[in-house]
């Protein structure tokens, strides 16, 4: 693992953007994802030095997906945008609508930059195939214990950002969102914990992770299988660490470790420094970092390099404005249709 340096320069930031949790979280997720794409699948020992972990890697670094332009979000960001657009259009989590958007992403590149799908997880691909064959959304996800990739966790942030119900409703809709592709209880509980963590970040709770755990335990008192999974396998009070792999538990704890960084830039670089599934670790951590530090905490050079801004404008996440440097503005409603 590359060591971070406390003597690194302070990140260049956009200081003028007003706080808007929905926009902040989505931009945090998308920028983190795009930063991690060039480094995916690399052993941490093969990565550049910590301070060189940029959205634009050093010239001599042989980046992953060299044919994909820098600043492009991956399947992580595209699937999160599918969920975001679905919830904005429906006003709630609607499994059938979301499934239709995932199929449209898979087949036509909906919500993908340049409409190009350059990566997809095996479990997600299989589940989408089942959906296309008419399998109901409740049964489309793979449910074996070995089917616990991070494909549902990486995309679930919009549920926390836009959900209008109480914590109980949020938890069980996080379960439903996971079941679409990742139906094992472990993936469902990880998504629920992450959504509660994000909600506590939005509420600016002094101990958001710990509060999310306490809330989830209270909710699961009437759900013994989920409580057993939380306490036996997820063990959320363990020390924050991780290896940056695609296993859902490792992804969650890796993102939590990355979020020990003091600012958005350091959090993303910590996530990438773990190697392996770098785009997803940085995506998951980036959503939390965006909520915690705001869009103004995202380095301006990364915002400028981020692609897909026309799509983000249509979604109301990004606005061109002479009063808001780098195109950042208050969140506005969108009218995006499948």
C-alpha cells in the first residue's frame, strides 16, 4: 500500500459552491469513480506514489481502460445515475422502473458517458439477463453466499439522498434495491448500513457511522437473520481497514478506512491506494466524502476533467452559471425519462 504524505499540498478547491447534499453526494460519487478508473485491477504495489494518484495518472503509468478518456465514470456511476433518475421521476424507489433503466444502460449505454458500457460485473450481467427474460425484480438477483460482489453497494447512494421516508423504510428499500442483482442478505445489509451512514452524514451527525450501526441494530431486532448477519459477518465495530477488493464487505470497510482522511482529495487517494477495485472503492467513499466536505471540497481540477456534464445538466446535478464557478449550482428538479 502506498503511504500518504502529510506534507502534500492543500487541494485546489471550488470555494464558491453552496452546500446541497444531493448534488454534493452525487458529484462526490462520480468524481471518485472517474478518479479510480485508470487504476482498476492493479496491485497496490504497482500504483504510482500516493501524491501522484490523480484523475490523470503519470504519463508512464499504463492505465486500465486506456481507450476510455480520462474523467469518465464507470458502470458504478452509470448505475447510480439510473437509480437517481428513476427516483426523481417516480418520487420513490420503483423496482420495475429502475430495472428498465438498468436494462437500457446495459443495452444502449443509458447514463454512460458517450453511451459506452466498458465494464460490468458478472453478477449484475446475469441478473439483468434474468430481468430481460421476465424474471420478477424480487427474484432476479443471485442469492448464494459467493454472490456477494459490491455491485449493489456501489450504486445505492441515491436512495439515501432522495428517500423521503423514515429510517425503517430506507433500510428495507435498500434491501429491495440490492435484491435486484445481489440478493444475499449480506449484500442487502451492507447497502442498508451504507444508506444509513450517508443519511447521518447528511444530517451532520457527530458520529455518523456509529449512529447508523445503532439504528440498524434497533431496526433488526424484529429481523433476526439480518441482525445475525450484521453482528456475525459485517461486524461494523471492527477497526476500519480493507484491501480494496470487489467483495461487498471489503468494499464497505475499505471505503470506511478511506473516509478517515481529512478532506475529499485525501479520501479518494486513500481509496485508490488500496488497489484492486479502485473505481468502486473510490465511488463508495467519494459519495460519503462529497456529503461530508461538499462540492466545494472537491478539487477544481477534478471537476473540470469530469466528463458527461451534459447528462448531469439534464439531471439537475450540474448547472452552467456565471455565478457559480466550475458550473456548480443549487440542485434543481429533473425530468428524465426512460
